[in-house]
C-alpha cells in the first residue's frame, strides 16, 4: 500500500506543497491547537 493510500485510510488528506507552504501550514496548526489547549485548560498527564 502506498503512503497516500495509508494516509487516506487514516482519514488524512495529503496534498503537494512547497517547503514554505508546508511550514506556514504547520505554524498555523500549532497556533490553532495551542489556543485550543490553552482555552480548554488541557494539561498533559
């Protein structure tokens, strides 16, 4: 099974991008989830 097929099976949609686009997406996701964690007062166990 190819990488893309394995990701789709897990519900992850892949797409091509440049390194800069991938870094921007990762930064945006990190900020998004940091906000969720902070607002939800979520602590690690």
